[in-house]
C-alpha cells in the first residue's frame, strides 16, 4: 500500500515474495536498495529480512540484517522492530534508537494487515506462530493458532510462503480442521507462483488421479525449483512410462538424484531398475540393494538373498539364510513373506547346492508358513511331501487339500500326484474321470510316461469310465515309447482278434 511503502519498494516485494523465479530476485533487490536510498524506511526492513532469512537468494548475514533493521527503526519503519524481534535482534540499543516500541510496531503492522497489506498479514502470522510478541499480549491472546487466519490473508495477497504455511496447516489439521480440498486450493495457488511445495503437492494430487502427464509436468517443475522429493516421482514415471516415454537411463538419473537427498525408497528402486531384463546390470543392482538394506530398507533383503543364492561372486549361502530368515520372520511387517518361505524351504530340503545338510522339519515349517500366506509353490511342495510320505508322515488328506487348491487356481505344476489320489480315493472321493483328466493333462504337457501308463490302466479296467481297449493300448504304446517297462509288459498281453479288435490274453 502506498502509505506503507513506495512504489519501488512494492515492486521489490512483488519480485521476491510473490513469485519464485530466482532470476528475477536481483532486480527485486535493486528496487529495494533504490527505494531505501530514496528514503523509504520500509525498504530497509525488507532488505534486513532478506539477510535474516536468506530471501531473494542473498544468503544469511546477521550483521547486515541488524544494520538494516536499526537504520529502518531509526527512520520510522513500522516493520523493523517487529522484524528484529522475529530475528532475535531487538536488543537494548535498538530499543533506544527505535521510533516505535515493540507494542506500537505490532499494533501498527496489525492495522496495516487489517487494511489488506499482504506482507503485514504475513508478519503478524509469523509473530503469533513463533510467539515473538507474547510478552506484550494479554494471556487470552497468546495462542499460536491465531496465525492461521493471517497466513490465509497473506496468501490471498500473494505472499507465497504464506500460501505454503496455510496449505500445510489444512493438510495436517494444524490450527484448523483438516481440509484436503482447502489444502489443494493453496497448493494450486502456490504452484501457479512457481513454488516447489505447491508444485510437489499438485504433482501428488494429479498422480493419485492418474493424470500422469500433468503429474510429470508438476514434478519436473518442482524439481527445477530445487524440491528434493520430486526426482523420486519423476523416476517412477520414467521407469513405468507414465506421462512420458519409458526411459530407464533417465529414471536411473532421477532416482540417483533422489538418493543423494537420502531418499531410501530411491535406493530400492535403483536396485529394481538395474534388475530389469532390458537394463540389467547385476553389479549395480547388488550395489543399490545393499545400500538400501544398509539404510534400513529391509525389503531389499529378499533381492540380496537371491544374489547370494545364485552362482557367481556374490554367492554366500550363510548370508542368504540370514537374510531370508529375517525376511520371513514374524516381525516382518514390511513385505510379503511367501517367496522367502519358499526359498528357505528349498534350502533346508536340500534343493540348494552347497547346503551342508538337510533339515526336513524346518523345510516343512517354512513351506507351511508360505502356504498359509498363499504361496501356491509352497502348497504344491507340501502336497507332494505329504503324498510321498518319505520325509514327513504320509497324509493323503493334507496332500489332497494342498494339491487341489493349486489345481483350482490353475497353478498346479505336476498333476500326477493329484491324479493318483483321485484314482484311488485317497484323501477324497474316488473319481476316475477326474484322474483321467489330470493324467491326460500331464501326458500332453510333459509327455510323462507314468501318465500314459495310468491312462492305459484306467481304460483297460473300465470301472468309472467306459472300457476302451483301443485307447488303453494306444496309451500303453505311448508309455512304452518313452521307456515305461510296465507298459511294455502290458502290451504283451494284448492281441487283435479276427475282426481286428484288441483283446486281452494271458
């Protein structure tokens, strides 16, 4: 307002506090210096404020700030005393030299704020928030929450830092009711002024709405403004080709930038990125997963364990066991444990070359835990173990339960054990039709000689499915072709009759 500051001073305020393009800050400072030289006492306050808080990209200089505040207070600035108090520089010398007391300065700035001066509203908000003036206020007025309405007033007047504070309070429910819609209002206003906080929050908002192109634009702008969180989200978008063409090198660059700012999630993403088949680099993947794990991202433990199990320089079964045990522990609240349970089960069962000894009890324990969490591979392995009854007590009921669950989800790898259970009614009601279906599946899929042989037996006997000696002989021939001795013996008991039909002979 004209009564508070000169036109030159107003121009300086516009360029430093109402927009975020740093290239314009020097011009704003020139306006303030010129205004101060022409006798505008309030310009001295703004110059001091820049030195106190680094505004206008001038850096921090307490000595220079004090000189500006002192000169402004002597010249009659209504803001300088309040500004010096905010900076912790309102000392006895300034009290003696100032035209206004702290109480008078607060009242005059508050009056200016009520008349609509945006920066005055911002000063009053800061004074309440940081409790700078509590000593001069009655107890009934000493509440930091009074700052909220003044931050909103200042934000409506274009002060970007005030928009940021008001929006943050709305998002968090601090000094006001939690209001995401109102928070987004302030984020959008701040973003329009080029503020990194506003750009980040608008990026998060549009990302949640799957407006990927808009999200990319916001995150990119926020990153250019120095926001340290946005590079991570840019990496996510580049990695997945959302809102921008998929670009793994760019994704890696963004994640590395985020990692430099101690973003632990970025360390994990770099490990995942270098594990991608088209961008694979095992050394880099191992390095980033190790960094992530070392920084507390326990999710990286499973990937590291895979490296320790694989042939190569990182193979270390003891380390793999330790990582997988931690990952599969009941204290794991960070990730799905199914694969860790499966790998531990395989290690203790002896499927991992180099394990010193098998431990069937522990293998079954981890398979059971993996199965309870939905691992179909653990279920199938348990089904097979209970079916065979060699290393655990044979239990056809449990074998059928696990194998049938895998079958229902279309994930059964080996149909033979389940077919045998159906064929003989072990753990279930006898059903030769289902057995035949499963044997045929194994025969067609794997050219399994046992499956062909059992199909031959089913069609030869003809109990629950119609007897068909033509089919039986055909399946026995297939089994014999793949090396089944029993099928060869069975074939020796068949010959064609006068009419060319197969019949069984002794």
